C-alpha cells in the first residue's frame, strides 16, 4: 500500500510539517490546491508551491480542487518534483482536454471524483489516465469522517481495469486512519491519502507504517 500525506491539517507549522513528510517513509507529498471557487477554501498559488517544495526530494501528487484547472497545468509542469497532476471530473466542461494537456507536459495525470459522482461518468476517460482518485469525503476541508458508501466505486474501478487492461492506480482520499484503512485495502485501492491522522500525531512515520502494513 502506497501512502501520500496531505499537510493542510497539521499540529505543526507548515514548513516543519512538509519537512517531516519529506524526510519520512511516505511515498508522496499530497498537495491540495484550492481556489475558493470549486471548494470554499482558498490556499496556495503556484508560486507558493514552487517555494514550498524547492528543497524537497519526495515526489508530489498535486490535487487540483479548482475551477478551470487548465490554467494551472503549464506552471505546475515546470516543477520537477511534480509526478501527478490530478483534476476533478466536475471542474471542467471537457476534462479530456485538460487530461491531454497534462499528458503533453510529460506528467502523469489523474482524475478525481466527488462522493456523489458515479464511476460511469468517467468511464470514457479511464484509458487516458494514470490515477483515479476516489474522494471519500467532500473535497475542501481536512478532518472529515470517512464515507464508506464510496467503496463500491473502488471495486468497480478495479473490475474495469482488469477487464480493459487499463493502467491507472486507484487512490482514495479522505478520512483515512487506523480504523478505516482496512476498509480501503479490502476494497482494492493501490494508494491512500491521509492527512490529519498523520500530521496531528507525534510520530508521522509510525502512523504511515501502520497504513502501509495494514
């Protein structure tokens, strides 16, 4: 099980939180970018991301919770440590156009779906993406309760991948902790995103290890 760590909800200062993740055993730093329109919260500009991760080594999994994600792609693609750029299906009238734009930069591309969005909506996109991010909370805020009602989506995505020989990884984001990780794993995910469970603890790596080894 791979683990990406989201740092937006932490008991430590931002710089210290990022350093702890970067120096630890997480597979990715999960970077949530929110514009105050697609979700109610606004946090980072691209310039902030460039500055925050100038000295880090761990790959970045960038999750765009923004309207018009196409406006962010070119600048994000210039950041060497960015591995994935994930957009929301709900954020653009023609998500395939943004997916192709990301692929053209050479970065890996992900598609995220909100809890109320059906897998059937993204079936035409699955052959084009490297990651599907299933939201198990409503996007935009940390510390929410895990919604186990979305787990059927993971099972469906796994079946579609096997039937069609697709290559995407299945990731789940929201409410992942010691109690919910077993549900996520049993459903068939390849990776999880965890935030407050890790970043509000005294030992990041201890909790990451628990998630990895569940």
